[in-house]
C-alpha cells in the first residue's frame, strides 16, 4: 500500500493548521471572545460560557442508583476516541458541569462492553462491531455521538512475507502442504468484521485458506513468527508500519466499511436524568474543540494514562491530527439515517455468520441513536446540523451496502484538513481561537 508519502504530506498540513491553532474561513474578524451583537463569552477553544450544571435532582438520582461517581469507559489503544476521553477526564469537563466521574481505560471494546453490560460503567465508547453485538443482546443503550471517523484497519504481513495482496491467501501457506494461513486479530472487534467481510468479498474460505487467531493488539504489534498476518486498528497499524517498521500493509478497510465509532450511554440515563446526558454530549464536543486548538498538550494529556505513557509523542500526535483534527467537528453528529443504513450491512453479515440472533432493519438501528442531545449542543454553538457526515461528499458515487465502496474523504485521498468553520457550517456568528466567523448571508 503506497500511503506513507501521502500521510507525511497530510500530517504536515495538519500540523501547520493544528499546532498553530489556526482556522481558515470567510468573514472572520478579531474578537475578544464575544460574537458581535451577543453577550455570550467563548473560551479560546470555542465553548460558550458559563457552563450549564446538572440539577441537584439528577445528582440525587445517580447517587440513589449507585452511579456516583458516574462511570465512563474508554479504550487507550483506539485512536481519536482516546484523545477525546482523556481530555474530558484531565480537563474536568464533566466536573465543571456538576458531575463527579470516574474514567477507566480498557485495552479493547469487548472488555469495555462486559463492564457496560454489567452496569459497572454507564457511559462507553466502542466501534461498530461491539455496539452491534450489544444491541443484539438487548443491552439498553443509546448512541449520543460519533467519534474517530474512518479509523483505519490494515491487513499487515511480515516484511519477508511472499504475500503481496489478500488474494495470495488463497490456497493457504505456500510450501507447507496448503495449510491455512494464520491471521491474528482481536475477535469481537471491528477488525474481525473488516477482515471477514474482506475475506467473503474476495472468495477466501475461513478454515481452508485462512484461520483466525485471537490476539491482543500488543501481541499483534510484535508480528510474531507463528502468524502470517495481523489485522489491527490504529494506532497499532501506524506503530507497526511507521514506528517499528516490522510489517507492510496488503489491504486497508476503507472499501469495505465506513467506520463508525460511538459514544453511548445507558438508556436509564436518558429516561431519568436527560440533563446528565446533555452534559456528557456537551463535554464530548468541548473536548473535540479543545483538542483542535491544543494537539500537542492533548498528547501530553494522553500520555498520563499508563497504557499510553510509553507510546511515542510523534506517533500520538500524528494520530490526533489524523483522527481528531482532519475533519470538521460536525462529524460528531449521530446522523441516524446514514449510520443505520451502514449498520444494516454489518448486522446482516453478523446474522448470516451466526454472530447475531436476528437481522436488523435500518429502522430498528435508527432507534439506537439519540441525536436530540447533539442537536441541542449544535444549537447552543450556532452550528448547522449536517445532512451527511463531512467524510462523505454530496457527489460521492457510492451506495451504502454495495461493496467495494469508491474512495471517500480519508487520509489516503485528502491532501489537507477540511476547512472549518466555513460560513455554510454556521447558523449564527461563532468565535474560535480569537476569531469570529459569520454564517452565510451575513
């Protein structure tokens, strides 16, 4: 896969935009943190003050439920999402809204989901496969935000491997009696869904051409000799390909899945303490804005977690620029119609492969999303609600569910970060980094 040069170009562009904390837009003007004609005071990173605090009644309900402090789970080795959750924690963005909280980092989605299903944590972040699995198990949850759009997954082989493309897996290991190739991945994760979808698309046979071995990301990063390939997600992909340089990519996940990471909450929170859910949603967006202005401090914040303290600063910065600052922050909006259609494809595959009890319709998946909270956040900020994720052009020739997907806006196709805010993104004047941006028609 020829992507290293493209990445270096894009990361350089992101660094110039992100580290300096600059944004380009029409109709901008210097500001003291207030939009013209408004008494609203904005932080440097674009959050309107003062903070809205949750009610005493909601705090009492959480305490009575035994959910005080509120438990939030996140995944340290999952790029994009890890920055948002670490910043929410270390910047005290829930504490400022009157919520006592406890953040816990996990190594993978399946481990986090076990704690969520047992109600030991009440807010979580997982990829598409784990969320689909919980929906099938009728876990009472609602998705309130999208995170880490277009997270890359790769099929990576050792540098000395004769495999040049995934079709080379057909027939199994060469010169070894055609025994299946062994592929290491974390079962129950989005990596497994991507790999199995790719295998089906290319006509490979599980058990004949390839067999799957459950491996942690740390094990995958070592590129052990007893496996023919590994299928990690970022940042482990980048660690292998760019840092360790002990493997090479023969496939990437973009043609098979438009990746969706989700922040979700237990439905009881929505039913009983909606102001708490609103505070969580607001904190996710504020963290995203803080990261946009402060990518280098974000990395230092992430390295305070034991699972990330030994990850190189260069690698984490590259991941923050790619998964947090590449797209317009409107990617956070959980567009139910779009993501429900993409999840139908995932659920149908899981059902056919006996991983779910039943197939799900787009309407059923649409009920999993609770966009009303992000709608309120965008209204507070003066942002327009997007009809499509900013990763997908209105002229995109693809159709959800029909593989392979033609290229869309990813690190492999973009040469610079998306400009934000633009006039068309706003409903009213908005202040970010000392500049005021005006909506279309001002």
